[in-house]
C-alpha cells in the first residue's frame, strides 16, 4: 500500500523548510519581508497538515505526528497573526505562550529520533527546540536580540529539513530504486 500511495514527506518537509527559510530571511535580511513569511507559514501549515494526514493513511505514524503537529500549529499561528491581531487578542504574553507551549510535543517527538540515531532528524529537532525557546521568549519579553537568535536557528533548522525533503525526493524520483 505504501508505494502506490506515494510519499508525502517530500512536500511536507519542503514546505516546512520554506517557512523556516522565510522566517530567517525576514529576521536576518529584511524585516519588510514579514508578509512573505506570513504566507510561507500558511503554505507550510497546509502542506504539512496534508502531508501528515497522508502519512497517517500510509501508516507512518511518527512522521505523521511530526508533520500534523507542526502543520496544525502553524495554521493556528497564522490565524493568531491575522485574525487574532484583528480582534485585539495578540500581545507579547499570548505570542510567547503560543510558541513556548509547542515545546512540549516537540520535545517528546524528538525522543524517537535520538533513540533511533536518526542524526539529521536529531539536528533538526535540536535547532527547532532552540528556535522555539528563543522565539517564544523573544515574543514574551519583546526582545529583538532573542528573536534574531531565533532567526539564525530557523536557518539552521531549515537546512536538515530541506535535506530530508531531498532524501525523500531522491528515493522516489526518476532513477531511484532501479527505475
């Protein structure tokens, strides 16, 4: 069933890396790119959630858990940054709490990667955990320095995530497995 059903990891991971790269660009290169980052977050939310649901259907529970957790969380983050701001619900405490609370599932989702010695996943998780920590406290304390560190960590996290997407594509693409 898995082969005929395709591999959602390619686009799920690619859209995740895309959003991280956009955040990094906004923080490190040009703050006026915030609009691009917001739409990259929406694209990643959709891509990761669809990929996660697809992974569930394939029986890839671990990957599904990672993709759907981040995908649905990103959709909530997008809604908070758009509707939430419009409704006056967004403040430093709410932004910080929303980001910091994601640390709970991310930490326990990282454990199997470390136990299984999945080093590329492990590097991505370390960078993501640090990113959430610095971004969350950067929002909470309104600290530009902490958010800048988060921007660097977003770039560091994007690299192994793009690599994992590439690996998934190379395993399924033309010329793979004797094709």
